[in-house]
């Protein structure tokens, strides 16, 4: 496509068509109230001097799926990882403002980050199973939190694998090394591993970026299934995916939360022209 | 740079690389091949009846009936020699005084050579040292001694401009006209009947203790001592090293103190081992008084200090090589830092940590200098486990040096020295091999 042609595409009718393409007809939740599960207040995240996330204020509602979109390097991962304090691993990283989880300050002096991470599970961009058996991967979390009974562990493993739609594929080789699974299976294994801890929140950082369309569809189905029982936040570069799976969408640009709205509203009728430009593909 | 030059450069570098590897392999061969061939000779050799006698008397091993028969048969042939000797002694008495004075020293030389060859002669007092109680136990040595009996060494220093040259004169000639002249061809022709050479596999070389400072017997005390020292060193250094590595990689905050510790560690790795030996003596024995004087424990501690930096380095590298994603995954599941280290990081780093450990174990087994002042003695029996706190021990590394240079009869027991070298090389090789196998197995398990 030449530059001229892409300019022409910006005509408003084409714009609307592009936007509507994102919306599946059966989308039920358009907008709605709910209890905020995670609340950010003037929340900034720094890497040393560099402010990667700038004064974000937002309520993330309980039991809804929230998608985070935005161009590369805009701070999506940084924001997501701050919710379960994975940023603690980076020595230069620090925050200002407040981030509340269930009304409690995530970065409070007396916050137990281990307990927090138990409640806020995370699935990473690249599947990262442990170099252990499938069973031991899923049982890792429950064992940590005191479940040692073999039968009970087996129950948890089966339940988690079923939830992650992986049970049928691996039920006969639970003792095999998880690294022998395909990429898509590994990613679903990671979801199952997170679910086994029974978290309240599920953070997904581009969970399908390394997967083929079929495996992606499975993960998306999974999100649909888990929706309503977990608060889910998903970072994605795929606009269709955001519109397919999420109830709310947050658009970040250079560390600033530009727009946070019900997904249908944000895609059909964005308030901010920057959002509009981004979702119509003016920049990526 | 054009394609042609690039190709030429590539090729010449390949040639250079292959060349250096070949040179290295050759150098290794030059060292290893004599050790192996000579060392094997300590286990497999042509042994004489004297060897079997020695085994029977010193170690109560062997077929007593067969030995009696063999001794009797050998004795029949030796009896003739003894007869000739007494015959000549009688003849000596009847000689004119100046003749007698001429023959007496020559005859003593013959007797000495025969003693070395066959063991004590009739009428000799019972020797004090075990080494003189038996004749030559190894056939190739017997042949050398036979040569000593048959020929006298003379030195040709007629030309003052060249170094004097060795030449041999038949002893038979100097006894021309006496009854003893028949002795030389008789011994030469019947030597194998007097010594009964036979192919011998002396497995006891590995499991026997030495008799009369390595003249006979095996090297078990040395092997066991080496084992105690190396394993003892590992018992101290391995846990300590892994803990230090975990501290450096997971807990230490970057800063002056930390970088000082790290450079101290690197410096320690470069300190010559003899310095560790001195340190061990000064610190563990004189200051801490872990033992009265040399002991296994003092040596093990000294070796532990010596290998600690290597273990720390290897473990650190192995831990740093564990993908960050494992740590993230574990933490995100609500694991504590400590738990993550124990259940995820260390298992994943295990192959690297173990390799470092086993290589250090090999180094501890092979080092001489650190144990000279702290643990090693030249000759001793195998010590019990309970004695490690109080007794020193012989060890392979030290005794190889000792037999090569300090031993009063080093030249006569070269085979023992080579046998020790072979044992040490085999132990170290075996350890390294097991490290490779272990590493491969664990890696395979980790990779699925
Ligand atoms: N460990 C770090 N140290 C310093 N700066 C960092 C670090 N990690 C990320 N950044 C910076 O913070 C900003 C936001 O990074 P972040 O990873 O959150 O972006 P992102 O939106 O997730 O991008 P992508 O879509 O490419 O994953 C970037 O400018 C990045 O360079
Ligand atoms: Mg990211």
C-alpha cells in the first residue's frame, strides 16, 4: 500500500468500517457498574529517573476482562507487572502515587508481596514452564501453599488443567517434562499453573503473541470461560483480540493512560483522537 | 575484504585451530602414554616365585601347596649354586694369602649380586628389612640383576677430553682357573628355573598396603588417603561454596563491600597452592589447633579453602545462567525468594554446580602442595575413619613426588611410582567423566 492509499483510508466511512470489524455481534456486556478490584491513583512507575508510567488513575472492575492496548514501549507491561509487584525484581524500579488491591495499598510498607502474588496470578508473554513434569508444574503453587496430600493435589491438577482446556491433551503424560509440550500447550499449562493457586486476579501479558492462530483461539476461549469468575487483565497488540475478549479497554500512550472505557465504546466511539488513530492503524 | 581473501583467512584460521588442538593432543599423549604403560606394569607383570613367596608371607595370600612345590623345585636348582659357593669358599681357604686377597672382594661382589637375585643365601643372617628377605619379585628386574652378576662395570677414562665411558667385563674371566667359573654359565642358563617367572595380575596393588616403604605391596593407604582428603575438602567447600554463590547472586547488594568480596574471591583462586599449604599449617594447625600436628582434617580444610573460589565461581555462573523466566514464574505463583531459590533456581543450576564441584574434587585429589605441611606422610598404613582428626595419611599426589625424588631407593621402585600416577590420573579422569555423565543426565531430565 502506498502512502497515498493509506491517506485515503482515513476517510471517515472507512474508519467506521474498520472499527466495526473489531466488534463481534454477540458481545453482551457493553458497559456496566461493578466493584473496583484494583484502583490506581496518580500512580507512576519509574525506572531510575525515567517515568515509564505517568500518573495513571483508573478503577479496574472485579470479574471483568480489561484489555490494555498501546504502542510498543508505552508501559503496558510495566503497568501490568506493577500490580503483582513483579517489578520488584528490577532494582531501579520504584513507584509514586497509590495502587490499591482490594482497598489495600500494594506498595504499602507492611504489604506481604508473597501473599499479594498468590492472589494476583500472572501469565507471561513467553510460556515459562519449569523444567519439571507437567504434574509438578501445576502442583508447584498448591504445594507452596501447604497442600501435600497426593490425592488432593491430583484433584487440583486435573481441575486446573480442565479449566485451561489442556486436560485431554496431557492427561496420559502428566509425569513427562513440561518442556516437551508445544508452545500453545505450554502457555495453557502456564495458565493452569496460575489457576491452581486460585488467584482472584489473572494478569496476562501478551499471552498469545508467541502462538499460532489455533492455539490463540484456545487461549481466547479460555478467557471467555474464566470471565465472570476472575478479574482478568490482558495486554495485547492485537486489536481484534482486545475487542473479542474484553469488557473494558485501556489505551496507553507513552506512559499516559489516554482512554479507559467499555470496549465497545472505545472501539466504536473513542473520545480521544489519539485512540482513534491507534485503533484504526495510523500508528502501531 | 574480498571473497577470496576472506576464504583464505578462514582456511588458515581453521588450520591454525586444528594445529593447536593436535599439538595439545600430542603433548597429552606424551604425558599420558608412559604413565599408562608403565603404570599398568605395576598391576600386570611377569612375577617370580619370590613374588609369590612374598605375597604368602606378608599378605597370607596364595596357594600354599603350589608354593611349596615351586619353592622345592626352585631350591633344587639353587642348591647347585650354593654348592659351588661353598666349594669356592673352601678353595679360597687353601689359596696363597695374596691370591686370597685378590679374590675375596670379587667374591663378595658375586655374593651380593646373588643375594639381590635370589634372596638371602644359606648361612646369611636373617635380614632386618623386608626388602632383603626376598630375591627379585619381578622378572625384568631379575634380568637386570642377572646382568649385574655376569658382568662387572668398568669405567673407561683413558681419554681425559671425553666423559668416562661405562663398559662391561665378564666376571667369569676374572674367576678363570677357579671352581667358581662354572657358576656364571649355570646361573645364566638356569635362572628361569630358579625364579619360575609367570604372568601375574597383582590386583593387590590397589588394595594392599605397602611393605617396607613401597618395596612390596600396594598403594591402598595412598588411595584411601586421597579419597579422605578430597571428599573431606568437598564436605566443607561444596555447601559453603554454594551458599556463598547464592548470597552473591541473590542477596548481595551491589556496592563496595560486595565488589571487595568478589575480588577477594578471584584473588584467592589465583593464589599458588603452596601458599595454601603454609596457610593451612599456620591457621588450622598452629592457630585453631584442629589437631596436634598433621592430620586428615587439617589437610581437608586446607584443600577446601583452596577449591572454594572455584566452586563459588562455577555455582555463581550456573545460577546466573538460569533463565530469569523461571524466577518470575515461581515468584508470580506466590513463592518466597528463598523457596524460589531452593525449588527452582538451584535444581535448574544443578548441572553447572555439580560440574564445578566434581572438577574441584579432582583438583583436591591431585594437589600436593597444600597437604605437604598439613596432612601427608610418606609411608603409613590406611587409617580408620575415626582417626581423621588425629592422624596424617599417605596420599597419592604426595607419594608420587616422594617416590620420584626423596625415596632412598627411588630407582628400584619406579613401577610403584608409575602405578600411583596411573591411579591418580584414573581417579581424576573417572571423576571428570562422572561429572560429564551426571551433567548430561540431569540436563536431559531438565530438558524433558
Ligand atoms: N528494566 C527496565 N529498565 C529500564 N527501562 C525499562 C525497563 N523495562 C522497560 N523499560 C522501559 O520502560 C518503557 C515501558 O516498557 P514496557 O515494557 O512496559 O513497554 P510495553 O508497553 O510492554 O511494550 P511492548 O508492547 O513492546 O511489550 C519502555 O520505554 C522501556 O524501554
Ligand atoms: Mg510488554
